[in-house]
């Protein structure tokens, strides 16, 4: 899931971004309204977490312009005031949800995930390809009953491919959906991540390369009950790519 946090309190913005990244989301941050609007208008975000009181363009104006322009991104509006009148005003501007400050981070995550499910066609919480099982809510992947240790990016790539249900997903789309704005579009990071992901999920192969187009889940596995008993990577959960667990 790709998320934009627009919040002028830098410590709060960075704390929210770090927490959402720990939940496996790709997160960009803007600290003032004009930059936030520019990013939201140019990039296909699933959810924008938007403060109402921003320097430059206000959160209200950003929300109104995105709505008027037909941008499909879901907006979760944040504000220091939680009165009914403020909530009604925010929702009338086109916001999809409203959360007053201070807020519990667990509630923010739950609301962001709920909005993200509205952005794209609903996918089941548990995705299958042969004997591989990805549980989006628990953030776990197993194959043949063995837990596979994946980094956040590997998990995101696999989840994106499984959700595509056999359709080809380009490297550019994977970079857009799984990585944040700091990713170099000319980097080999998608190819390298794909290599390690394939090694970890083992054989028989789960992922096809469609030359010149991208990657897809092997179509036959989406309709079979068992992908074989080949070797799989076995771990204790999923990590952040630095050798540390990604969640406690």
C-alpha cells in the first residue's frame, strides 16, 4: 500500500511514517500544503493522511481540489479539533474518514488499512498460489506449512503479484506500489528483490518473468490446490531487510 502523510509537525509526521512503514506500507511525507498537493496529484497513492491546518495550501483546499479533479486516492483527515461540526465539514470537502488528534496509532493504522481496501477491488485477507499462503493481516507467508522469512519489500512484491491474480505486473508498477518516492526509477532494486524472493519461496517456481512486460504468478498455481513439495525458505516471520524483525 502506498501512503502519503501531509503534516507540518515534522516529529509527528516522521513518527507516523515510521510506524506505517513498520506495518509494511510505502510512505512519502510532505510538511506543507503545496508540496503535499503536488505529490498527491502526481502519484497514485492509496491513502493520503492529511492534516487540515497546513502552511501554504490548507488541508481543506487540498482535499477539495483532489475531489474536484477526480483523484481516486482516499483521504484520512487529521485535525486538532474533533467537534461534530469539524467532522461534517471535513467529510463534506471530500474526505473519506476523519481522525481527531491526539489519536491512538493502532486506530490510525486500522483506518488507513480500511481506506486502502476501498481504493482497489477488495482482495481476500489470505491469498494462495499452490501450496503458498500469504496472510495479509498477520503479515506472514508459508509454503507447504513452513514459514518463510521475507523483508517488507519482498512481502509487498509477493502480495502485489498475488493480488493481480495472474495478470502481468511491470517493474515500474511494482516500484510505484511497494517502494516510496526515494526509489531510483532506474535502479535494479526490483530485479534484485525478485531474485531473493524467488530463492526464498523455493521450487517449483511461483513467479514467471514475462520478457519485456514484467512478472506474474504462474497461472496454473492460482487454480491448483498444491504447488508441490519443493524446497522452501524457512524462517520465523518477516524482517525489515536489516536482519531485524519487522514487527514485535
